[in-house]
């Protein structure tokens, strides 16, 4: 089955990429943009989903600085 | 003394580190990422570069390379390990050092010489320095912004485990931290590159002060 993993900076952790995007948007004329956070989308095909959390904790995300969520998409 | 330098695909300071080991007067030993043992080295340097292209996160993939198994064992047994730049990132990903290295606060790759202060000489990699000594060392990184949660930072400060501190913070790192050590003090991670200042022809040999520390008190 196909799984989609979303990894993002933990709340409260400085996100320089998000800040850079946030300040770039008004420069293009897009006003009214609030906080921006940049994360990572990982799609993978797996045979069993009982290992998903372990995969996320050990490799796909770094729990010290990131949080993750995953869902089966097909 | 035999000093190993771990080499991953994408490491690019491995040659510099091997050269610096020679400059120290020790025997350099190449440790390939697929090696299953550490070739009886007395200390290990995990060099800078972009191991595995920095894919996913810097150091995230290197952490699972074959050579990391014996390296982790060596570190947990008290063997001296020094992670430089990407090597520092690898050691945090491997949980041999606390915290993580985030993107530089201004999103710019920083490549220049910076002044750092030696905050602790109680590690095998700084024992040859003087406490409070200031060194001018090169940095070259995109993710050098040290992060750890409040409790961990307090622990590092209280236990004197901040090894190097920037005088002028180049990347946004917490408490101006440029290098830390583990609880056992044998594993040290630093963002500056001492191997790049290991010969007068490179403009300075200040880096040898750090690297040569490991020879002090070692079985040579």
C-alpha cells in the first residue's frame, strides 16, 4: 500500500526556510501572508504499516526537531 | 597512534583530515563506509562534507552506514571521536551527541574564518588548548545552527559540555555553541574545521592545537 508521510519542524523550532518563503511572497505582490512553515512530503510503498512509526522515528523524521504524521493513501 | 578517518560517499574533507593527521605526527587510517571494523585505530575523525548528498537531512543516511556500527561501539566504550561539520551532524543523528544542527538562521551558506573560544579543555580533543583560549578557525556550512531543547542546553552548560563557543555567532546557534561533547566527554562535535588550518601554507596551523590534543595522554 501507498503511504504519505508529512514531516514538519516542531512548533516553536526556528524554521528559516519558512521565514524565507514568508518574506519572499510579499516581494511578489502576495500580501497578507502569515506564518509559513516548510516541511517534507515523503510517499512510499510498504507491505506492512505496523513499522511506519519506527521508520518515521528512526529515519524519515528527526524527533529532536521535527514532528511527523502519516496516512495510507491507497 | 593510529587515527581513523571515516569516509562516506559525499564526504569531501576526508583527504584534508588524513593530511592533518599526518601533520599531527600520527598514522592516518582510511575507514571506508562499508568497512565492518575500525582497523584497530586509537581515535576516529568523522570528517566534513555532504555525506549521501545531505539527502533527507545532513547526516541522516550516513548514520546507518556499516562502519557506524563499530564506530558507535567504539564511542560508547570511551574511544575518542571527533565529528567535524558534517561529521558533527552525523554524530547528532546517531545520538552519540545531543541536539541537532538546523539550517543557518539567515538561510545562507557561511564560509569564512570565525573566532571561537575553548570553553572546556576536559575532552581528548581540546586538552592541548588552554581554557578560555581563542582560536581563529574556518567554518563552511549550511546547517550549523545548533539546537537542543532548554533542558538539554542547561545540562550542557551546567556540566561544562559546551566545548567551543563563537565570539560572534555566524549561524544562529543556541548559546553561540560551536561544539559540544557527550556525557562521557570522549565524543566531540564541532562545526569549525581544524584540519583546514593544519599547515602554515594554509594560512595557519592553529587547528593542530585541537587535533594534537588527542595525542596527549594517549598510547602512542
